[in-house]
C-alpha cells in the first residue's frame, strides 16, 4: 500500500512541476508535507479497515449461535432486544417483566419474569424456537435454562456500539436486513448531526453514577450511558483517572475528589431527586462539596430514567442530545 501511496505523491509532484513550466521546483518541505499527508491518510484508511474487519468478525461470531433457519417463535429476556424486534416489526412470544414502557401491543404478550430471574417453566410452555438474552447474563441464565432443552443465543447490549452490532445481527437473523440497514443509516445521520454540534468544544471530565440513594457505583465507558458520554468526546474519570477496565466500579470519595469532574451525572432506578440529594449529602459529609468543580458550576444532574434507564438503540439519539445540553452548555 505504501508503494502506491508514495507513487501517488510522486506523480502529484510531477504534475505540479509540469504545470509550472519554467517555475522553480517545489521546496523540499512541501514535498515532505504531501508525503506526510498521504501517509496520514493511509494510516486512517488502515485504521478504518481494521475497525470494519473487527465489526464484521463480531457480527459473524454472534450469528453462529443462531440456527440457519429463521426462528419464528422467540422469547427474549431483554427490554433492549424486544425494542429491536419491535423496530423490525417482529413480535416475540415471550418478554421480560419490566417497569419500562413497552411498545404498543407488547403489553398483551406473555411475560416470563425478570431478566435475571426468568420463569423457566413459563418459557418452556411457550415452546420457543430460541431464547435470546443479553450477553452480560449468559452464565447465570444458562444455569437456569440448561435442563429445559430450549435453544439459546446471547447478544451484547451494554453499550451504544454493542446495540448497533446486535441490531445488525437481529436484522440478519429475522431476515429483515434491509430494514435494519435503513434504520442504522438513519441513526448514523442523526448521530453525526449531534456530534457536529460539539465539534471544537472543550471536552468535559465526567463522572457517571448509578445508584438508588443507599449505594453508588461509577459507570465506565463500557456501560450504555458511559458509551454515550464517550461518543460526545467527554472524558470518563473511571477510564482516564482510575484506569479501571470494569463496567461498574464502587464509588470512593477520595478518588472522586482527586479526579475533580466537571460534571456529575446520576442514573437512578428509584426516585432520582432523592438519590441526588443522598449523593449530595454524602459529598457534604466528606467535606468535598466546595472542592468539586461540578458543584461549583452546578453541573450535578439526575438523568431522565425513561431515556437512560436501559440500553436503548431507539432512544440513543435523544440521549446524545440531552447529554450534549448538559456537558457543553
């Protein structure tokens, strides 16, 4: 590839020289700049090819779990996955019990219990071709379902990028590839529009919390909200300051003070106002209130649970827009 690129750079230089007639040849620095730009383009191209290759491999690996024949009777233990099925106009025969608002008509579908503790007998009674669950709970779900002889498949749903890969997989599995491609293309357009709005703005240093008021965990970029924060170019203190590779990390106030985030975001499955007040009380108790930049600038905010409460490919753009308003206002 480099030979071709150097050749292109040399040919470009020849054309310039030919067009100049009696003019002097280009300065050496200009030639070097042309070659350097070409090398940078080559590096970017190679990087994009690598990402594309990894994406294809991930999709193909996930598809191997599914039977060659299109499943017509599906049970899912994930709200994120049932949302994908709804977008693709396919209804499962069994869905998880959830406090989240279900798509229209899904309230009439048999509920099989919570994502973590599904009712195996109920699942078996539905005689599904396959049970599709989130990859994050594969081990625990396999233990519960292993004696039922129900076929299973697991797809990642933790982060925004996970959702896009899994949606592509679902499109192929359900023979809805065109619909999936169209939706993903529209999603990319909306995403690009949001990212254009933050271009050139200083990145915020962010702490993302998950908790109910009694205990809090820090969320890394491997989580849904964390991945949206990363997409907007903000720095997550879990990944940058604490150097953790875990999705969720116990909150340590000393680490929080040392990291001194510009903004603090809270995701709570309970009363977000109560959880936020509990966190503020914890900060005050540790004497850290006045030290944190986020409190000085009043950038401590509970996120809308309807938008950020679960990994949602449908609400991702809205999530990016809301985070943009919070982080870059």
